[in-house]
C-alpha cells in the first residue's frame, strides 16, 4: 500500500474517534492540555504564539487562546484565503472571530495581517502524530505550505488527543515535522531528524 492510501485510512479512523467524544470530554481535555502547554519553557519564552481555533472534535484551543491574551502574548490565528492558502492575522479579542464557510472560527479579513517571523511557538493541528514528529493533516496541505520554511527559532508543537499518537505515520517529502506533541496526558518530545 502507498503512503497516500495509508494516510486516507488513518484519517478516517482517527477522525471517527475524535467525533465520538462528548462535549464534556472535549472541554476537560482542552483545559488539561492548555495547562500543560502553558508550563512549557517554549510557551513561557514566546512573546508571539500562533494558535488555531479548534473545530470538529479537535482538542479544544479556547482556553489556550484566552490564556495567551491574558498573559499579554501576541496571538496569531489563521484564516483560509482561498482553497489552498492560510493567511495569519493578529487577534486581540476572541469575540471578534467569525465562522468561515466551513464553520471554523477565523479572524476577520480586516484584522491586522501577520507573518510567522516573530512566532516563538506555533500550535499545529493534525489528525495524527508519531514519535518522530511526523504529522497527519486533513489532506489539504494548508499547514505543510504555511510551515514549509518556519523561522529556525520557532517551536512547532503538535496538539492532539492521546489516541491520535500512533506508532509510525507514513510520510512524504513535503510533510512538516513537529518538535513535540501536547496531549491531555502529557507533552511528548519528538525525535526529529
């Protein structure tokens, strides 16, 4: 079987498990993971963080976004600009987020545009991760393109439920790798080569 077919099978399995979680399970998991992330030295050192608004069974990010603002960090969030690209915007008020055509909360197009250049930490969503930092996204390549050349000092942190950690993911040359994965059960440092 090839990498693409393996990825498609894993995507279906992991997405189904995520969607089976109750709202209460999601809330507890998100709050727990947020506490763990904010204890990381990379979070504490970052003056600017790039997060995302969770959607569809993803490990919730609301607590983490709020904590970033309360701690005085510069908060960047992505917005889909067309079918293949993300643009980053600075966000100072979570109430100003609006639903995209897919229902994902995003900054308004009028919010200040930002770049990854100053981001000390980037929270990376995914359907699956492994111990080598490989990431299984949704298949659109949005984050692979956004993070193709992240600033060297930037800490790429995967964010997922514990069951989304798998022994090994198939990878392709364009796939990005994270340096660690935060789950409600703990933070796993990856063996990135």
